[in-house]
């Protein structure tokens, strides 16, 4: 979404939030309590109390670093603000998200093609898309402590509950700053500058040219979508497509965010999964609703609980300049916040972009005086309908999600704890099997017994072509189980002394901790039957 019209108010969704299955509005405390009761009667001796979902992002930051999901980037040189690196577990989870999305979006449908366009595009793409002019955040400086702030995220100097006082436009914010309505969140001063637009696109230069050579100026893409629009004709022709059809793309995007933060929620470099679905004008509203429902369902399919998702209808004043309607799928990223409304933030946006993008990149459209609106384009990105013999610019429905935010939502949602009567707490990451970085860990009960180690290693090798499997002997069996629980491995296979005799192993389930003896010959089939796939 373009930033000119970003969230400036915290208005209510017109779509009611999801419930926890009762007629009452969703109550996270009640929901957790119900699960605690449910967990106390399941048959694990350890589980006397179970919490579901991470209580806050900080809990995940610590788990992510401890278990190799995400590390602060450039840490040995003091870090780099909002940059994060994905470790051995993180990269697997990250790739699982992308693979699941691509399979769902491209392979399982018959009306979507894939694309991988350049990150650096001709500067004119961003001129005509509107990004050069409008992809901005309003910026304010604190004159006292020199902190740079996003004007639409300023703190009120005095607490007030009147939502109608929330300013929606830059000029309102300017007036309120002058009246001392806001304070700097760092030092509390009301001595703030007037807001001014700050363009979020990262600039660089192509070729061995001078830094100030304007003709060499290019941007790192702030969304993958424009790469799709400029390839609309290429894909249409080479794939012999007819409307409706879509083009999907995953890839890095870059935004020089004024206030990045909340771990991997808002970063300057991130990855998007976007799809532009082209339809006949008039068929756009129904298609939009179908994609809203389908995407909401998809997040649940990969394991995010319904209770932590909701739909948010963007009010008119929040819509980007190209959008007719946009609905966000929000996740409860901030469950610790007292104000329920502030617990939610965007996981995905689903916009009806109308025919804005194809038209703006086309050479033909003219203004009232017959002047070409885009004198630089060499193509007309319109569509000829053989049936009606009419030419028009297709409307576009755009589901756009962030890979990083999906990873964060999955980690938060899967987080659970079991505490025993001694007060010892275990973390269990109840990821959907398809998202788990490792599906099976093969563990020897005694690492000083070469026959047991040899059998365990051979088992790991035989499972690897079928599922992502690891071998681990770096601790006692209790520690090894705990470590696998913490990274979300659905099954542990233990090789013990008896295995050498009866050619059988113990399969332990992450969620129930139940153990089952399985013949080695039956193990691949047994595991494949039990590992849940995204359906
Ligand atoms: N082409 C439309 C578009 O880019 P957007 O709402 O700005 O729309 C889509 O971005 C998704 O990309 C968001 O829902 C979010 O998941 C992700 N995203 C956007 N900015 C991000 C950032 N700075 N850090 C991490 N993810 C981001």
C-alpha cells in the first residue's frame, strides 16, 4: 500500500472479529483457561498447566536467538537497527512458508503463473506507479533530543479516550503539534518540528557514474507488485492466458522505514509474497471477496489459530490512492497490550487496485486535452476480450503478505509452555508439521555404543530422502527431547539397546509425548502417515 494514506486512525473494523466458538466476543483469557483445563486432562505427566501463544514478541526474540531461528544482524559490530539474520532453524521455517504459499498459489490452481522480476527497475516504473511522489511517511523531529519520529505514531501529551480527536491528515497533525497536543516518546518534549513527507524508497546508482548523476538514479523496489504489472503483457502472451488469471511473485522488498521495530515485524529489508489477479471490470468485487476468504483460510491451514486472526476493513481515508477497497488480515502480534484494539496489526493486505496500475503504465490513456498521461511507455497494457470484442484495462485484486511477518505469527502462535508441579517449565513449539524446520530427529539412547550410534545414523540417512531429518547425540535423551520440542520437531525417533535386537525404535510425539514402538522397516510409512501436510 502506498504510504500517503497509511493508517492514521485506529478505527474499528466493519467486519466483526472472529470468536472463540461461543456467542461471546473473543476473550483471550477465557480461551487460554479453557486450553489449560484441556491440557490438564491429557495424559502427559509433565503437563499440569499449558499456555497457548507467546505472551509477547520478546519471548519469541529470546527463543529465536537461543534456538537458531533469528539472530540480530551484524551483531559483532553492534548490529544494524532493524536487520535480522535467519539461522539454521529460521531459514527452514522461512522456506517452508514460501514453498507452502507457492504451492497453494501457483501449483494447486490452474489460473496463476509465477514470475521473478528484477529488484532494480527503470526509475520510470516508480514515477508512473506514484511511488516517487507518494510513497512517504510523515516525519517529525524532536528539537530537544533530535529523535526522528513518524508523525502518525506520535504519543499524546495527555491521555484522552476520544477517538474522534485522532487526526487523519497531515495538516491536522501539524496543527496539533503547534497546540502541544503531542510529545516526544523519548524525552517527553512538545518541541516538535512540522511534519514533512519522507520518501521510503532506498536510492542507489547504476554503473560507474557520479553519485549526483540524476540519470543514474534507481531505487530498490519497495514492493514486488510493479514488476508484475510491467510484465503483464509478456505473461499474457507467452502463457496464452485469458481473464481471469493471476501472476504470483515472491521476493525481497526494501523500505527505509522511519521507525522499524518489533523484531522482524517491521524491517527495512523484508520479503513479500504477492499475487496480482486480473479480472474484467465488474467482476472485481466478487473476486476480491473470494480472495479475502481464501487467504484468511490459508493462514489457518498453515497452523495459525483462528482466534488470533481477524479481518480489518480499511476506512476510506486510509485507502491507498489506487485502491477501491482494502481488507487487511491482522494477527494478534501484541497480546500483552491492555487495549484490545491495539493488539492487532497487519499480516497481509488484500486490495482491489482497480485498473490503476495497468493504465498508468500504458502509453494510450490521455487527459481531457488529448495529452498522453504516460509519454514514456512504449506499450499499451490493455486486454482484448474475444467474446465481447471489447478492449479494456483489467482490474486487479492483490493479496500481498510478508514472509517475515508470517514467520513471526507462526512462531507466536505455536509457542506453548508446560510446567510441572516442581515449577519447571518446558517450551514446546507446536508448529504445523508442514512448517516445522525439522520433521524427524533421530536420537541414540547411548552415544558411547557404536552399534546404537551406527544404527541411528543409518536411520537418519534412510529417512532424509523422504523427510527433513537430523541426527543428534549432543546430550542426554531428556535434553535432546526438550531441544527438539523447542524447535517444533513433530517426531523423535530413539534407538536403544533393544533396537539392536528387535529392529524396532521408539517414536515420540511432540504434542502428546506419547511413545510408540515401531519396526524399522515400517518407519518411513509410519512417519509419512503421521506427518500432517497442508491440505
Ligand atoms: N503491493 C502492496 C503492498 O506492498 P503493503 O501492505 O505495503 O502492500 C504487504 O505490504 C505486506 O508486506 C504487509 O502486509 C506486510 O506483511 C509486509 N510488509 C510491509 N512492510 C513491511 C516491513 N517494513 N517489514 C516487514 N514486512 C512488511
